[in-house]
């Protein structure tokens, strides 16, 4: 898979994600945290649409990548083993 800047500029899914991310950044930058229901609703909707557009863009990238199922299973097993040891020994640290 080869990603270059001209492909990203033409990709509408990427532009959608960048647009929502920029809107969310500007909203968080200029809107003061208050108890207004409408301001909270707008912020939550921007976060929701940003995550949806990210998932929409990443779904296209995942379709382009050929994933070997065996390597995915092995990597998940290794991560689960590490997580098991962290959880097991974290009780001693607390």
C-alpha cells in the first residue's frame, strides 16, 4: 500500500475526517466549558462525527491492506499474555 499526499488530498473520506477534526479543535479552543445543554450537545456531536469519519476512512485503508490471519492471532496472543502478567502483578504494586 502506498499513500502519498496527492492521494490524500483527493480522498473525500480523509477530507471529511480532517474537516470534523478541525471543527472539533476550533470548538474546543474557542468555546468555554459551561453547563449549557446546547454547547455540550454540539461538542458531543462533533466528537461522534469525528470518530465516525475516522472509522469510515480507516475502513478504506484496511480493505487495501492484505492481513495474514496467523500473524494477527499470534500478535493478539502475545498482547494477551503481556496483559495477563501486568494484571497479575499490579495487585502487588497497589
